[in-house]
C-alpha cells in the first residue's frame, strides 16, 4: 500500500453512506482495563479517544503505550528538527489524554519513528510487560492497537506486536484503523469483523478537545514547504463521527512459555570480561550526579535494613551503606561482586550476595529496596515476578526506589519507562518522589497512603 497524506483522500460522505448501508454490531465494552497501543503520538486519539473516555467514565483503567515519538512526521521541515518534534508530540499526547481520561497512565517507549520493524521483538516484550501489570482478570482486559492492514508499516508492526501479546496472554484484542479512511473505499474494510463504539455527547466533546491538542499534526508548523499538516481537515472529518470503529481479529490464545527471555548471564559476563567498569560508574559525571539525585531522593536519613538489586561493582552500594544499618547487595556477575568486595573492604553492615534475580530473591523484609538500572534486563514475566516479590518483601512503612535509563537499548527486553509504568500501576504502591529527565526516571514508592516527608517528620 502506497499513499501520501497530501492526497485528497476519500470523502467522509462516502464513508457515511457505506456505514448507513450496513447494520453493524456494537463492541462489548464491559471491561475493567483498556490497554491502548499507539504507533505514533495521535494514533490513540484519532482512533479510540472516545473509547478511552467511555471506559474511564465507567471506572475502568486506561494504559496508553506510545511506541515512537513521531519525530519524523515532517522530514523536510525547515523549522522543526526531529528532536523538536519529539518533545512537542509527547506534550500533545499528555494534553489530549487530560481531555479524555486524565487518570490514564502513559508509557513513551521512544523507538524510532518509521523504524518499528527493527525492534518488533523488543516492542512485543514491552507491550507484554505493561499488559501484565493491569491487575484485573484478563477476561476483563481489552488491548487495542492500530490495524495491521492500515497501509503504514509502523501501524502494521505495532498491530502485530499487540495482537501477539493478546494471543499469548489470552486477552481480548481489537484493532483500530486510521489511514484506511484516507486511502480506502467501501470495498476495503473487513465489514464482517467490524464493531462500533457509540459515543455519547460527552465522549464526542472530549474527543473533539483531544483532537485539538495535536496541533503539530492537524495544523501546519509554518507556511514553509515541508511544514504542511499531516492530518488535513478533510482527513480529520473521519474522526468526528458519532462512533469509533474496532476490527475483530482472531482471539484464540496461543500461549508459548518460551516467549521471551531476560538478558542472559553470559551477556554480563562478556561485558565485564571486556571492561571492568562497562557502564562508567566510576568515571562518568552522569553516573555520579545520578547517584547523588537518588541519595537525595531517599525520604529518610537512615534505614534499618535495605537491599540493592543489581549492585554491580558496588559504587552505589558504598554510598547506600552510609544510610543503612544493614544492606544486602545482590548481583549475579561474579566479576562485579569481586570488584565490589575490594571497594567495600571490611564494612560489617554490608552483605554481598551472588544470586539470579528474580528467581533467587533475598530472604527477609526490607524498609528500603533499591531497583536501579536493573528492571529493563528482565523480560515481562520476570519483571512481573520481581515487582510482586519486592512488594511482598517491603515492610509496611518501607520505600522502593526505582531509577532507570530512558533511551532505547535494543538488547533490553523492556524499556526504562516500561519498568516504571509497571510499578506505577500496582495498587499496592504509591509514588512519594518523582524525578524525571530526558535521560533517566527516578521514583520512590511506598504503600498507600504514602505520607510526604514533611508529614512523616511531623511538620504538617
């Protein structure tokens, strides 16, 4: 399929006539959780903003997964670089979601716009990790994504990944078309598989406001050639209907327990064999500053018993030891632990443990759990297991600290943002501290209701 967004496209009147000529069933919206996969910022709003509003209004949870930042939407723009557009388009997604479902969680995966075919396996693992965090029965969870027949490669890859996850987990799945309405005719939709999502007046109003948030796509960036609107007014009319369209796809589960895998131990053994400090913990200002931010974010000056998951060569371990009466530092790379032993010397309050996480979880309970730069090495099942075990071993008044690199790493099964949304969607955890940068995300969690530092220390 080849088309251009600059083409005139199919009139909405022709589509209205095609719908009027058919009696199509309504979709079953009896769901507790909705996971919306979007290839680019605005797909979710164009395709299913009304569905998101309807589910949220009925008390359901909404999780939005945005695979790319859409930074290459205007490759010939003389006024906006891809980095400019990346920031703009993330902001537009947040603004749009505030209109239709303010409580929605959103994960920006940051893959290259136009390049999802190169990361399909990783994208599938990231989507699976997020679907596994939902919590409600899988029979009451619905995953939706762009339709694989939409005529856009990124839409096809996102659709294939989301559908594969739904089949693997036995979750209900539907697809939503976007560009079909532009290039297609009445002969193209799979009418026998189409369901409608009727939109009431409030849902239509919210969707209209959300569409208006995507200004970088619905309006020209400037009057210069190369800055034209991607979604023209003619195209936009397809998304102001009184209903949205979902496409039923084969829902038979195809479970495969060899689905994905966490990063193998051999990967780390090879890293340490080539370089004793593979991530530059000892030499990079970035790492030194990040550790300072993490330590400054701890809500208490001192902790009784702590565990550091993935302690590596012990650089952070040595600093945590100053704030903990007892500290268990866990890693499975013997070379890293040997370096840590030399660094920590005879510290009596630190126990170094060689173990494979999350299978070999440290015994006992902790009032501080540090999960720094480790979560994205686990595949979806292991991440789910690690979070469950962390919650089980967290004392009632304890803190869990998570800190992760946000840029894409193709060899990691999940992204840093994916790890954090998996944590944020746990009903047993509430965010106490959040520090967000382009490079890393740091959050401190506690059991709800989580008091602020001022409240905990009696200032309020």
